[in-house]
C-alpha cells in the first residue's frame, strides 16, 4: 500500500502552523517540500511544523526538508520550529545536517502562544491587478512606508526595485499579484508573488534591445534576490540592507 502524507495549513499569518500527518519517505518527501514552501511564501513571522503524528520511514526523505530550509535561508528569513517531535523523530532530525539547526519545541500549542506574543517588525501587504497603474501604486506605497519607518537611505532604490518587480508581472505573468514590503533584522524585504510558474531570467541585452534590463537592474541594485517556486506560482524577492532609523 502506498505511503500517505497529509500537510494541512492550520493558519498562515502572522505565525504559520502546518500540521504534518502520515509517513515521510522518498515518495512523500516532495509533498512535504511543496507544503513548506507554500507556507513560507506567505511570509509569516515564524513557521511551526506540527510533527506529532509524523512517522519517518526513510531518513533520506528529510533531505527535501533540508533543501527547503537552505533555499529559504535568505528569503523569507522565517524561523522554522519543529513541534511535538517524539524522541526518535528528534534524533533523526538532529542527525540530518541541513535540519540540525532547526528550532525544536515540545508542545505546538505553547510554541504558538509564545510566537504570537513576540513583537512584530513593520510591514505591509497589498494585492494588485496586473495593470500599468500598479507600478505607480507600488512606487507610492514604498515611498510612504520608508518615510514612516524612517528608512530614507533605501527609499529611492526600494521604490525602483518594487516598480521593476511589479512591471515584470504586468508584462509577463498577467496575473493578480501580492506585493509585500517588510523590515526584518535590518533588511528591507521587497517581494512580489504572482500566479505564473514561468521562472524569470536575467538578460544581458545589447544597447539596441528594447527590453530585458529589468531583472539585471534588480540584481545590481539589491544586496540579494531570488525566486521561491510554489505550486501555484512563484515569489520573486529582494533584500536591501538598511541602516538604523534616521
């Protein structure tokens, strides 16, 4: 009988909780990876994985979880907490190199209460239609937010980067998008999630080419950038290191 793994998102924001039930092996490992990426793409402040009813049939399947953790080390910089692991599961997790640094909590209910009580850094999240007007809207939002958060050192760069990310969705993805701007540990996160699974590419256009410079500009202006694929699209993200509020 084929193994089965059920990953059920109990909540997404501000703290995400994903309940994992069933058997983890090489067949179901990909499902775990997809579920974790989906929760991380929402950009919660913390992700709790309730593994109380998880059985690890093949420790090698944990490489999938480890690869997700590595992929998201920079974005969305969301701490992942393993809740309710029995002693055997805990031993397997700590023995897996990419999972060894994951935070452990004995009880998911208590971990959720503690996570909810932690102070929040500022951020905003809006949905935009794939129309040219969205570029002007997001540019204005970023300028207002950076002013309110006293991050004048990155205002113009962040506004330009946000405009390019939104413009790419308007030109290529043609789907409704979710724009996110957040401060995390001295970094300004600019991210756009759309409903297209087509991965963006940086081009090196010649002087006579009409386009193709957007993502190269994003790459050159930011301290880090990347793409987080999810089953229903992707998140294109960037980071700008910002100084203290001025």
